[in-house]
C-alpha cells in the first residue's frame, strides 16, 4: 500500500483553513522527545458494574464500597485479559484469535491552548480497520451489508464482519463519583447491547426517559450516578431535573471517539458525553446517517466524475486500506434512484462533513490517524478548555482521570480492549504526565 504521513499542519493546508482561518495547532514537531507511557488494554468480556459488585467477583463487596480496581489489580490487567478472552462466564461468545491485550503507547504534551496526545497500537489484521457497514442493492431494494463481530449476522449467519477501528477516551476532572477509582466500569452495565439481560426494543421505547424523551430503542453507556437505585438498573433513571443538575456540575464522563471510517477521513474525532445515556455534545456531529427513511434508499452516492465510481462492491471494501468514506461536498452527489442499479452495488451507511460539523460536537477538529506497517498512530489535539458546558476542563496544574479503549478487528459495543482508570496530570506527576511545550 502507499505510505502516507501527514503532519497536522499539512492536514490544515490540505483541508484549506491554514491561510486566514484559525491558526493551526502546533503539535510537537518531534514526539520522540516526549516520554512514552505504556498502557495495557485488556479484554473485559461482560464484566459489568453489576457483576463487579456481585459475589461472583472476589472483590465484589469492596467494589460496591467504592474501592479502586487497581488496589487489587495493580499489575494484572494482562492476566485478566488472558483469563477472559477465550470464553467462560464473562465471555459467552469468544472470538477466534482475539488478542487478550493491546499495548497502547501514549505520549502527551500541552501548551497554553491545547492538549496534544499521540497514541500508537498494533492492529490484529495486516490492514487498517477503515471499512464500515454499507447499504447494498440486492436487485430490488437496499439492505444493510456487513456487521460487527458480536452481531448474530456474523457469528450465526456467517456474514461479513465489517466495522471501523476506534480509539476512545473518557475524561473526568473529579466530578463523577468514584470515576478515579473505577473509571469506565461506572458506565458499563448489564442490559446494554451485547451484555447480559438486554431488554427488547419495545421495552426501551416505552421507557419514559430513554424511549419517550431521548427516542432510543437500546441501552448504551450510562453512569451509575444517573440512576436512583443501588444496582444502577437501566430503568431506574433519576428525574430529568436531577440529571440536568448533575450535568451542570459536570458530573458526566466526557467521551470522545476517533473513528477510522466515520471521522478520520476528515481529520476529526467525535465529541460526546456519558450521563443518562451515551449522547453527542450539542451541535452537529462529524457524521450523519446516509439513509432516506421514507424512500428506503441512500441519500448520497459517490460522485463518479470525481471518484470514477458511483458505488463500490464487496471486494473493493473488505481488507482494504482506503476508508472509502462519503465526504459531503468532496466526493458525493445526491442518490439517483433512476440509474440502472445492479445487484451488489454498495454505498456507505454514513456520510461525513467537516464543514457542517459544528458546536461542541465539533471540538475535536484536529485528530489524525495514519496506519503504517501494522500500527495506527493517532495524533489528537484537544482544546484545554472548549468553553462548552458538556466538556471536561483541562486546567494546567490539575489532575484528571482518563480511561482509554481500542476497538480492533471489526467490532463494536463491548468488544473493545480497555484500561483501568489512569491519572492524567498537567504539569503534575501522574500515570500520564502532560508536560508543557512551547
Ligand atoms: C478487593 C480487591 C479487588 C478489587 C477492589 C477489584 N477486584 Fe477484580 N478481582 C479480585 C480478585 C481477587 C479476583 C479473582 C482473581 C483474579 O482473577 O485476579 C478478581 C477478578 C476480576 C475479574 C475476573 C477475571 C477472570 O478471570 O474472570 C475482573 C474482570 C475484575 N476482577 C475486574 C475488576 C475491576 C474492573 C475492578 C474495579 C471496578 C475490580 N476488579 C476491583 C479482586 C478485586
């Protein structure tokens, strides 16, 4: 494959906002001068907060009392991953060849404006996970093609496993109860997708907050602090007023995801938060659905004048190094139903736009991953203070908690490798020390 290297300045130039636009952030020119923090990400299976607090977990009573995971699991993250990944009570659906552990290298720096992070990890496959499910024409209509590995279409039906690679991070400046001790497990529960006791869609749709207010049909991440009962059951949501109060006090986990198909092709990461659900920050996110619900067909297709094709076929998507993403205003035209579509033609399920992304949802405007020789390198620029009420604030001199996760090899939901909570210190000694650079 062709080798591509971008600097963020080159990205800014390529995207056309260097001259006259906002000044491009100055990520460290030479990362080799900054210390490397090695973080062990392990396969957690279905180790939900409910399981961790139960008798089935040897530290159950202590977790329920708020004790930190690392009090007992100081150096055994890799061991946990190895013990879980092959199958057992915490992994009912083992995936052949899945790695128990991913070693993540993290480097960090900041200046007066921004936090700069650089992440590196090896992918399981000899190609980057840049493909994502598509809409496929079957001769009559358009159907979803491709699914993540934990989906029955893949493990039961033998369909193609397709899903983007991701690097996710959650940040908390100290306002989420017990986050420093138990990190992302405070957001991981039974009843979520691919976890034990998933409720059916109708039950979620009938829920007064998740269904009727938020319009959801499944359960995703939420913080224990958003629930009124001791088990942090998905149904036991606090009142909208209580939840709004927690949000004002920044009692949410700031969750950002770099996505190999749905954000990286336009040099961004998304920006969301976890409180009563996993929600996007206010504003317009970097990617939106490419589905016209009423007409039951895609909204956009590739612009053949610019790309040479209007659609692609499976063999042009699977195990490829190019994301093949639809980018609004760059390689798309509105979908034309009158063309002579033939069976097997496909277009991506999502469409990206850097230009239309706006508000707090678009705070991560300079995040770029490159894949080379089996390794992703993601350089991330994050404003220290976005000025938005739905983000964590990174004050120099302060220590925050960060938790990190990687989705590798065509998978989503719980199929990630995760870290125990880590301290992130700005000019303060921490698990990840963020030094000031000029
Ligand atoms: C009081 C000590 C203690 C605390 C606190 C604790 N654990 Fe454990 N945990 C254990 C022991 C002991 C075991 C069983 C031995 C082992 O597998 O290491 C265990 C097992 C596990 C396992 C199962 C591994 C397997 O082989 O199935 C997971 C996953 C786990 N712990 C995660 C966590 C997480 C996440 C936290 C924090 C939310 C946590 N633990 C907090 C003591 C503790």
